């Protein structure tokens, strides 16, 4: 899958939606909707099976004076998941997966991206009624229970994360379920994982005070705003991350 992303103006003129629909083949309703919802933010305009078609659509959008580009459906970013870290003398020493150590000057960290990764699980449960009551009813000639009923239970989980970007280093990923809190915090460990991660996040914001911080991905509705109606945030969060890092000047190579 190849995605066409674009960055529309915050206040598009009345004719832009019509021109966008004409150039891309999308409906006028969809064109108006994407312009209105994004309102100056980068976002996905459409997805295509053929790269050539995606490139042609992006070129057509650029012909309207807008910034547009093609990106893969599954962006890749060089990342390193942090397990524990320490701070001393303006240096962050982070131990990542596999025991890999990163030594990074705090002043070189130019972007911090904070958000939540949502996941949804649907679980089917079967209610077979009361077998004993069914047997007794059948013995006395009473009507027995109907067929088993199936119901769906939806469970949503949220895991917070912070991505730190520094030139010449992979993206450092601080994820709520991955950080070893007892190894990185002085004093008493909080009773919940979320409380511990909140402390870590605030500490990172405090020491990386030269960095730009963006917390738009904290809300699922913002993730959906960037991704559009076809790409669910639960499966395509990395696309939303790639959109923001490009806008904020920390893009890697998913773009061309």
C-alpha cells in the first residue's frame, strides 16, 4: 500500500475542495472533509495499490500549490527501545534492548514526541443458558431453552510512549510497558505503571528543555484526524508518527 499525504492550508479558499476533487478523482464531500478536518495539519489524503498512481496523485496535489508526498503504508524508522537510563553532566546514558548503550548529549535532543498507543481486542462469549434447567424442563414437557447466544466484549488498552530525536542517533523509544522503573528512578516507585511513566515523561521534558515537545498523539481522535477514515489508529499509529516527525523536522527516509 502506498499513501499520499499532504499538508493543506489552515484556511483553504472555497474553490480548493473542488479543485482537489477534480485533480484526484475523490468525491467533493471527501475533499471538503479532509480539508476541514486537517485545517493546516499534515494528513493522509488516500491510499493506492500502485506506486505510480500514488505518485501521479501527489503530483496533481502539488499542482494546486500544496505540499504532497508519497509514503509507504508501513513506515520504517530506526528505533531503540530504552529499558533504563541515567542522567549526569548533561549526558543521557540509555540502555536499550540487547544491552546496547546510547550516550547522547541532552542539548542535541531536538524533538520529543509523546502519545499513547491504543489497542482494541474483541472477545466473543457464549451464553449456553442453564443446562440443568433445560433438562428438567424437557423431562416435564416444558419448552426448553433457545440456542446459545453469542455476545461481543470490546476491551481497549492504552500504553504511553515518548520518542526522543537527536541528530546522528536512532530514535529513543520510552514505552510504558518497557521501562524498568526501579532502575531509573530514585526514591519510592509509584504503585501503578502509568504513574511511574508519567514521572519519567515529566523528567524527560524537564531535562530536554531545548527540544520541541509535541503531545498531539496523546488522543485517539487526533490520531484519527491525521490518518483519515480508512486507516485505524490501532493499526497505523506509525503512519501518524511519521506525519508529525516530518512536519516537525525529524523525518527519516519513509518520504520521497
